[in-house]
């Protein structure tokens, strides 16, 4: 007769037997990715490259079969070329348009409940990854949809690029508040300098990673660059952001606001055209990064009907883009640091890297252009050592592209075949 104790012994024996049966080798924790060549972000090109990834980090970079550890899982991407995961320093990833007939992007996205926007904008996130962009600095969203997406992606509930989010960008109230109306600074809208600290603190408390200021008019078909924040107000925003340990990006379409953004101490100046030589020299001296976002006006001009813009709007967008390109040429010649920012909105996701074509037109070599989206972006984010290179200890963000971007930067536009982010394969179009 069996007693309960016997049953427990039998069960224990069965467990031990399973453990001492045929030894099964543990799956290797190492992932070896083989590439025809690797542009590693340091200026070097590694032939017949082998990148060893362990969990979410790069363990080592070598060359040839001898560099593949015994037992490692191997992904052979030869003859594709490897580059670091790219950084888009200016997006609005929560601006989503479903292209429904009769609808227009701005009005549709403005009227939608934010939970739906966060869900639908996964498409923008996926399209961004497909361009090889694994990190975005997202400069302006409502209801903290950007931070929701950031956190969902971070916890693995959503697939998308790493997001460095600004929450609400600070802007100037266009008309006085009605008597008794609640203040608008929690949504970033300030009346004057006295509300700036509160507006910045509201973004910080919501969890923003970076502060954005709309320092001038200009957006969509509006290419006016009328300064809206004075130099003193920009200074107040910069000091407030820095006091909270955050960096700050100032949007200015026009030259005066661009100059004042530099003088106020912003880490980056977005868009600005016709910057004068003194301002360019000051940017070099201070290390201010220029994010010209030349391509976003090409995007609007290519989609006039979608947006309900006129032919005259198109001509204005084209003229602004020419000034933007010329300013980028002068800034590059002066030695200003650049980061690649697409200012992607709506259906512009998937075209994030087209900005690099303009950078080459502005006089950069393809290697210099690519660097704006790797080490340049990482420096702007203060994430050197984490992002922008394929080297031991860096995050395992790696892109394989068909062709050689150092010969022709345009291979990035539609040549991305495979993308790894934090050690996980997120795009595979081989
Ligand atoms: Zn923008």
C-alpha cells in the first residue's frame, strides 16, 4: 500500500531523471551578426564584419569566421552593409492620419481621442523603424501621447523606436484668455515670461525628456518666421529646462529667432533659415546643433492636395526649402554641428532619412551626412556611449542596408532590409 510520502518520492525521482537524461546544451546567449561590411560610426569600415550581441548590448566587433564564437546563434546578412541604428532628432510621431477620403491630416488628428491616436500611431512607429531609425527625439505632442508611446515601447507592449519625448512644446498664447479661464501653461501655452517656469515644470512632472519651445511662427504651409518668444523669454525657458536637468530645442523659422535661440543657450535650433555669419560662428563656439529639417517642406509640397494647400502654398514651401538648403550649406562650411531631423508628421513617416540627401546637396560627404544621424544625434541627446556607434558596450541597435551609403546616401531611402533594436530584430525584409 502506497502512502502519500511514496508518491512524493516517485514524483521527485521523475524530476531528477529528466534532469540527468541526455544533456541538452543551453542555447547560447550570444548572437553573431555577419555583414559584408560595417560602418561602425567611428569613421572606420570593418570588412566581413561580425557583430556579437549579448541581450541588449554589443559585446564585440570582429572580422571573418574566426570572430564567430562557438555555439553562437548566427544571422548571416552578407553582403548587406551594417550601420548603427539611426537617430531622427525631430519627429511628431503621434501625428497620425488614416488617409480617409475627404479628411485632412491636421483636422483629423486634432479631433481624435488621444487613446486612439496612441494606438493608431503604431503605424508611424513601425514605418520609422523600417527606415533604420531606432531612436527619435519627438518634439511636441498633445496629452502626452508621445510619453505614453515611449513607455509602451520601453515595456515591450508596442514595437517602435526609442522615444525621447518633449510633451507639450511651449508656445505663446495667440489671444488673451477669457476672464476666469484656467491658465493654459499646463498645455505649454504661456502669456509671458512669468508663466514659463510653470509650463516647463508641467512637462517635467509629466515625464518629459527634453523641452521644446516654438520660438516663432511657422508650421505646415505657414513659412513665416515671426519671432514669438523674445530673447529674454527664450533665456527663461533655457534656464528653467537646465535647472530641471533637461536639454532644450527651440523652433524658429526666421533668422532673428534662430539667432536669439543660439544666444539664449538652446542645445539645438530647429528649422531656421538665413542665419547670419555671426550666429553661425557663435553656434560653432557654443556647440549649438543645427537641425534644419529641410525635407519636411519637400514633404508638404509633394502632398499639397492631401493637406488642402494651394499651388501658391507650394511655391512658398519650395522657396523656403531653397533658403533652408542654402543656410545648411553655409552652416556646414562654417563648421556648425548638425543632427538629422525629419520633422516627420502623418504620412511622412517612412521618409525619415531623406533629409540626408539634402545634407549631401549642402556639401557634406555621404559619411558626414550619415554621421549626423549617428554620432551627431547621440551627442545632441547626451547619449554618446549608448547610441550612434556599433562598439562594445553600446546598445545593440544595428541596421543592414542593401548598398554602400558611403558611395550613395540614397541607398538608405529604400535599401533598409533588417533592423535590430536593443538586441531584438524589429524589421526583417530580406
Ligand atoms: Zn516639428
